[in-house]
C-alpha cells in the first residue's frame, strides 16, 4: 500500500464516522418515520428490501430509537478506531516504519482505546501496558487506576475527541511517515 492509499483509507474511515453521525442526526428528526416509510415504499419491490423493512419498529418509541442509534454509534466507533489503528500499524510494518509510528504521541493511546472498544469497553491492561502508563493524549490520560473500569466516553472520549484523534493520526502520517 502506498502512502497515498493509506491517506485515502484513513480519510474514508473519518468520513464513515461522520456519515454515521449525520445519519443518526437525521434519524432523530420528527419526520424521520414518514421519510423512512416513503423511501421504503420506493424500494419495497426489491428482493433485499425485506432485510431492512423490519427496522421500522425503532421509530415507534423514542427510547428504542435512542438505544438503537447509541448502539449504532458505538459499533461505528469500534470499527473506525480499530480499522484506523490496524491500517496504520500494518503500513508501518510493511514499510519498515513501525518504530516511527510507535513514537507518535497518539499511538499508545489509540492502541489501548482500540483494545477497550474492540472487546467490552473496559480498560484491561497487560503487564506491558502498565509499564507505559500514564499515557496522555490531547488532555486525556489513561492511568493504571482505570484498569478494569469502563472506558469513559462522556466528558472524556467524546465524538469531537474521536475526530481530533483521527485528524491527528492523518496529520502525523502526512508529515512524518514516508
């Protein structure tokens, strides 16, 4: 993979994250159920339409929609963070630049957050991780005291901080990696 391909894939991950956030915003609009019905009616004849039509039930109660969109948000967060980490790590290994990537100010933070999100949202440190702590990125600090606790999202790893992290990874790759 070339650096340009890596950069494009990282931007796509960031775009996917933003598109889902925008989609969730649209799902919460008061007329979303009617718009869903109209769109579904237009495609209902397609054989694959049945695979999405059932989801209409989430619009019937606000608490169900809130739960469904929160779970969607978490799934996309998991996917985007894990995918970004794995792409950058793989690129570093394939191009013999892994040492350069591992010294990035966000690398260990991203790795540990990815581990948490990819499993059960709990910080679970290995012996190697504990030796690196505390790790601070952009005013957020992962500490040994967090071991065994749920990764805090509200007021810690917010949606804005996730986008900042993605931007910083992309900027680092552009500036420091060949």
